């Protein structure tokens, strides 16, 4: 049993650890009367008083003619009588798939809930996802999904033949519940391929004949899907691709036998503990061996790509068909992740031809599929080869490379390619790294970086665009303004229909004591400019001294200083300002702000060292600029990488930070997964000193302030193991701290009724007790 030191504010010694959150924040009163009803944790996290509008699952049809949405059916069914008043209750039989015309917003039910009702049942299938065949005569319904790692990627698939209105389940008569993965139509809509039991199968829809295409799964071999680390760090789940002519399927095979298993224990759900085991390569450990096979659908024969020097020291993060059905483009990356070689692979014999090499001095930090233009002579590619992230058009053989977005700024995301009119649309913000706007460039390179988003939308803009680039659902928000959505004609950003205003939420926010906020910049000791935001109480008095709480992330996976609506996170910060705190956040070097290659890659081989120095420099600069910040009452908190940064600030700069709350931290970088940590920290054999000095556990003996350490025991991402090791280190040096474990909660610490409210109550109480 872990020994947990309960903080003095609970003033109890023989109680459950869960009582660490024994105070009720809802009873606390703001430092000054604001003539507004104060925010409470219950209002934010329990009563969902400030919930935002949600449009649901919307997607554009492939031809751009309109978009579909999932909406509750108006058809109802009778249920059991209400025991209290003996009246009949009715409820919807399920959900419809409806079509909206973007010109008129006319609504039409395309697929009714009744059509999705299996024989003998009175309730339609729940719709977790749906896929159309290219000719839209068939529909796949994904239902009864189950979680695999982060996403619900295993479930049941049902086929609706729209011509004859027949509904049938895929997988055969003996199919097990929730056993199919990644089902998708062949290009001609006559077949569906899917993964089950780690092998790939294809089912002919006319007669439901099932053919097994791979048969070597088992003993660590998996086909058409990925292990934990590939899914997490390369953001890929679906591991196979139909050829354009439907005659072949290219797929990943992973041999995970070299990867050691990580084991998690569940002590609460059964009479005896149960174990979960899965391959998880940690830093310096053996990775899975990745291969690319191309299987012939007619004879189930696989041809393997002959990737040079392929081994467990290489990755295959992306693969796709190369604008035809004869060649597959494979991206082959070394373990150090500083070199990505693109090979065109012949499906007839597996021979490969190198057409492009991306190489960085430090690391490649993103992987995208090449987007082939229709004739297959060119592809669209993102690269940082000139020091900024830009979009390039590259010829098939790699000989001709054209920068379509040249300039001293980063593009953030490609949104659509309109080949008919010769445009590519992308998100960027050349003048303000906290904001996001839509731009476009000509595919022939004759015109670059034409801004589409009007100046009136100052903040963060997102676009869900039709594939032809003609229409978009435009989402706009800013730091203190919730998201609104409108349907626009992309040309001249012409508004057509308002879809969502969040009017109710805006009225609720208007009734609150609105804090001041400001985006600002400070300079680190070596002259590098750091961006941040600060929030001050609504009744702010510059002549007073205020405690300050920093929210930190600081890792390469997230940027905090963004001019966008953050939902409940913003409201919690607002509540803290009501209670007399200033709240702030700083993006240190290495975060994915669109500030160029040098900004992002300066932390290589020393993750946690330079970044924590930046955070400390920012704090010093802020206290010099703003006298109302009480430098003796500085708090900091963060989750995951932010939890690690919190520890580093408390341990490396104990004279600056008085209170810290660290959630799910990586206490020792050597315990994290190979792909992520080695990408940014380098190979352990080359950068052992950086791993040691960048890991908070190395400096734990320096703790002086108050530390609340929190972790879920079911965290498959950042393992509870690291927190246990940190606890031992703190004990060894007699450093007192507070600790909370959440049984079986995963990395987000969300599962279980009341978990979020409990966590936020504990955090709020901790800052109020130790920072005021």
C-alpha cells in the first residue's frame, strides 16, 4: 500500500485518500463582491450549466453537393409505464441520417431510423460512424463500438443496401460482438474489407462470401492495424488501403514480438486483481518490425515491399497508393527520426525506387500522407526544408519541387485541394501565432498566400471544407468568446446560413464577472521572444499584490497561448480569478507554435532543460513588468507533459515556485515510449546526459514548496510506474508532498462518475489553502 501524506487542510489522519478533497469550493467567496453570482465547480462540472451547443457529426458528401448529419428521429415508440404516474412514455426509435442543401439549407432524410432497425427489433442501430459507397447505393453503419487504446476502433458493421432496403450484418453468421475493425468499401462498392483477429478479410456483398486475405497473425504478428506506440505517436489506426481499381490491398504488418509487454493491474473491478498486458517499447528498447505487403484480392497472395535495410530500427509511419493501382508510396524513417525516405513501390514484385528524402539536423516532427493530384504526375507535400513549414508540389519522380506557400511563416494544416480551379487551401497565421486563418495558393505557383478569412474574425478559425473547396462550415471563437458556426461559400468568404450562435451560453457568460485578459510577450535571457496570456480578476486593483497560477504544458505536442475558446478550462480559470488569483500561461521553446523550425527544434536532446529555463525567465520578466504579481505566491500546474514541467519548475527552480500540482507526469523520460521520447530527446546511447538532466526525478531532492502529485493507476500512456519511482525518490530525501491516485483511470483521469469534479475540487482547494 502506498503511504500518502494527507495535507494539513484535511486535518485527518485515518481516512481514505479520497478525502484529500474534503473542502467544498462552492462555499468559498470571491475576494471582493462583484454583484454577480460567483462561479462554482458544481456549476461548471456537475450541473453542466455552461454547456455549449453542438452540431453533431457533420460531413460533406464526396461530390460537394451538400452535407449530412445524424439527428434524432421524429418517429417514436412506447416504452414501459412510468411507475410514478402510470403514464405511457415514448422515446425516439433512433437516429436518421439527413442531408442539407448548402444553398437553401433544405433538409431531407436520406436514411431513416426505421431503415436501420434489424429484423425483430424496435430500436434502430446506434450510429458510431457511417460510410457511403462511392455510388451511394450502399451504406456501412458502424455500431456497438468498443475502446481500443484511445479510440473506439472495434465494433459491429451493418450493410444497408439502399436499392432494396435490405439491412445485414457483416462478418458471417458466427461473428462475435464488436470484433470487426476498419471496414470500408472497395472502390466499386462490391466488397468490404475489414480486420478481425489481427487478419484482413474481404466480404463480397452480393452473396456475403468471406475470403481471408492474410493468415499469419498470432504470436505477436498483426495485420492491418497497429500496436500501441504506432497508434499513439504516429496517429494512425487503420492499417490497410484499397487500390483505386479494387484489385489489391496494401497493408501494414507489425511483428511486435521484440517489444516487451507493459502490465497494468486492476484491483477494484473483480474479487481478485486482473492484468492487462500489451507491447510497449520504452526508450532504448526493441520496437516492432514494420513491413508493407500488397495482397492480391483474387488469390490472397502477398508481395512484400523490398525496403532497404528494413529492421526494428526503422519505422513506416505512412503509406498510400500513388495516384494509380500499380505503385504504393512508402515513407521509411530511421529510428533517430531525422531522415524520411519516400519509395515508390511496384506491387508486382515489391521493387522500390527512392524519389525523395526529407532530412533534418535534429528531428522530423510530423508525418502526413502525400496527397496525389488527380493525374498522378505530382503530389502535395509538407516540409520544413527551408526553415519554415510549407506546402510543396513535387513531381512524381521527385525532380521538380515548387514551394506553393513561400514566406517567413508556418502553414498549420492543409484543408482542401480544388484541382478544377487550381487552388490549395490551408490554415496559417503569419502575423499572430496565437490565431488561425484560412489562406489559399495557386497549384501552379503563380499566386501565393491569399487570405480568405475576413479581418472581422480575429481569433481562431476552423473550416470543415467540401472536397472541392467550394463550401465550408466555418467555426470561429476567441479567448473569451464561445464558438459560433456558419455555412459559407468559400469564394469571398460569403456567409450563407448561421448554424450555431451559442446565444444561451453567451447570455450566461454575460451574467458573470468577466475577468480581464491580455496576450503578451516577454524575452528569455538569450533574447528569444516567448508568448503568453494573463487573466486578471474582474475587480482587479493594480495597487494590490495577487498570487499567480500558471497553467503549463511546454512539450512539443501542444501550444497553450492560443486565442480560442477553451470551454470549461476557461471557466475554471475565471473562477480562480474570482477567488483572487491571477492566471497565466507561457509557451516555451519546443512547443508547436507556428514560429519556424528553429523554435521547435532547439530543445533537441535536452527536453525539459531549456524549456524550464524559459518558463522561469518568463516569470521573472512578468514580475518585473507587473508589480501586482506577488513573487512569493507563485503556483503552477499541468497535465502529462505539463505535469512533467510542473515538477521541473518546482525541483529546478524551488526559489521561484511555491505550489505545484502535477497530473500524470513523465517523471523519468527513460520510462516513456520510444517513438515520442527518442524523436525529441535523441537516442539514449547518444544523449544519456540529456535524459538524466531533463527528467524531473533527477532533481526531486530540491523540492521546497508544496507539491500535489496525481496519477491514474490505469494510465496506459504515461505509466503510473513513473510516479511510483518519483515517490520513492522523494521519500529517500525526506521531501514531504501530497498524493492522490485514481484507481483504473487512464491518462485523461476522466473515467468514473464524479471524477472530474473531484479532481478539480481537490486542485482548487489546494491552491486556495497553500497559495493564498
